[in-house]
C-alpha cells in the first residue's frame, strides 16, 4: 500500500495562495492516478483535482477550475496542489489520495486505495 504524507496547509486571507505537497512512498505503479479531495465540517468529501503519474493529464472539480493547479514530480514521487485566488469556501481539510485508475471515475473517492492524514486549509474573509 502507498504511504502518503501531506504538507503545506495553513491560514491565508481570501485572495491569497497556498501550495500543498503530497509525498508518496511504496508506489506499486499498478494504478496511475493521484488525487486531492477536501472535506469541510458537516459536508461530504469533495473532489478537487487528479493527475496521471505517467502522462501528466489532469482533471479538476468545477469549483476549483481556473484557480487550482495540480502537478507532479515523478523523481520525487510528489504531487502538488497550487491554490490561487483562495476563497473562504475553500476552507477544509485537504486529503491526498493514491492508487486509482485515471479515467471517468477519477473524481470518486471510493476509487482510491490509499489516503493521507489530511492538512487543514483555512481561508479568512
């Protein structure tokens, strides 16, 4: 199973930026997608973005398109989430997830086998 460690969360004012990192170890390469999800108090886990390790293809949730960018560094086994133009509604715990198939269901959290511990992002108004 893949082990995932997130970092980079924190407190930022609306309009600001943060970059999250997710370092992966123990990759099996059998399933190619890495993803970011978020969960705010009292709400369901929401898909944010996903990327293919091999092709670099990306996919975004509607609420973050044009503001967030997912990228990967294969040499470091690390995936990043650059978050710009942050809004108070982006406040949530952000989770990194691994070992999914990069396809039509990449936004479904049940498709992922491994999860990080989460990192808190708080956007003040």
